[in-house]
C-alpha cells in the first residue's frame, strides 16, 4: 500500500531524500515534467486535458516528518540528541528509534525512577537534555563506529492495521497528504496540476515559499494530516476533528485564512459527490497554506486535512475511510476546478 510504504521511509526535516526518491519513481508514469528545486522540493506537473491555457492549481503536501538528530556521544556510548520539529518530550521515553543511514537500532532512556531523589522531580516530565539514546555500545569509541554527530533519527518505522479501519505509523503527518497527492497525479484534469512535495515544513514551512514562487499558481490546496483531540476526557468544544467522519476543511489557523469562495466550492463538490467531510474546529497550528497564500501576488488557498490521532509523536493513527474520502474529494475538486475559476 502506498501510504504504508511512504510512512516506513526516513524523512526527518532536512533529510527528505528517501521520500523524494520514492515519489519520483512513483510519479514517472504520470508526470509530464518533474524537477527538484534548490530547497529540495519535488515539483511534478501534469498538463490540462485541453492544453496549456488552462488555470494552474498547485497542491502541496510536505515530505518531512518530526524526528531527532544526534548532537553528541557520551563516554559511556550513549547518545545526546535534540528534536527536529515540535515533539512533546513526554512521549519519548522508552521509544525505539533508528539512527543514520545504517539504521542503527536504539532506545530512548532516562534515569531510573528509584534513583530520583526528589518526589517532586519524580512526577515531572523529563526534559530532553535529561534523556539519552542507548545503542548498546560499550563506550564512546564503539559508538563512533556506528553513528556520528548530525545523524538523523527516526522513530520505529513499523506500521500496523488495527481496530475498525484504523492504521498506525510514524510520519502520517504528512505522508498521508503525500499519498493523496501522488494518487491525484494519476489522472488528468481540466486544469494544469502542479504537485509540490515540499521540504522542511516542520520547522517553518521553508520549502513551500520557494515552491510556490517558482510556479505562481492561480490557486493552491494544502493536503495535511491534522490533529484530532477526540479521546475520552476531552471536552466536546476542544475536539478538533473526529476519525471516520471524512477529511476536515479548515477556516483559519495561525498561518493563513482560508479563501471563503474556494472552501465553499470544495464543500459543494463534496456534497454533490456524496463524499463525507467535517469542519476542522481548532484554529491553532499552521501549514504550508500560510506561505502559499502570500507568496508573490498571493492566491486563494484551502486545506483538505486527514484527521490524525497522536500527531507529532512516535506513532500516530488515521482512519482509512478518511484517507480514501480525501483521495476522492481531491480528485473530484480537480475535475470541477475549471468551473470554480469561471465563477470566481
């Protein structure tokens, strides 16, 4: 399965090469043109059915995932590290990881609880500088034969299907969006489609600005994994999305205000096509939409997001019905997109 294979790849921010290479191979039968820009974005184009005079729509999904990076090796052979992207330190202890191109196995450790002197400290979340990665090395010299400073670290890449239509893996933010976009490229539409698989989103959407600047599309859609916060004990008004109810459409967040006309067009398309959808009820966070909206002369933007539990953690989960509905909705929108431009 495309989604499963994408999630298993290494792609921490700044090290997106594996994901980019996989997508290049996948898109060869479909893309009319492909190139990689200076930021490491993969840009693939599929011309419109009726020629090059059609409007250009850019779809963006980021290749990078949150992860870790080696910052030092201690005398006892354990590794110091720092997060790359936003990760809650509370989710790190005892997690399995793989380090560097050799995929050296390790586990994140901390001081044993019986050695903590203060009862107050015992119940506090450990800061990252109090954690380490154990790769089983006897000492620093042994560890240096396996890893080095600057090696990227991914969480355990194993994937699994579970429960009722659920799928869990690392990096669903945003390999889910990448998979939806790759499938969208399998068809030709009445608009020129530019697929931008962007780099370095997790540290400030750095790739999106250069990708959009190089194309200057007439409109942009951002395909993302988005938070749920739907679990037991969470008040209803704080639940952002709910798995199984379809892809989520936002209104605003910390990076962009969604174009009202484009959002209404997507909703109308979903309703006419019988595709389930839901409102994204939170306004926090941000996506590539922010830079896509205001690069150059600007353009209308909208997000189509897949609800994702435990986002930015070693393992997250999506409902596969939401994923399939997102594929259907993106394709349906593109098939009707020339009508949006005629009405705009």
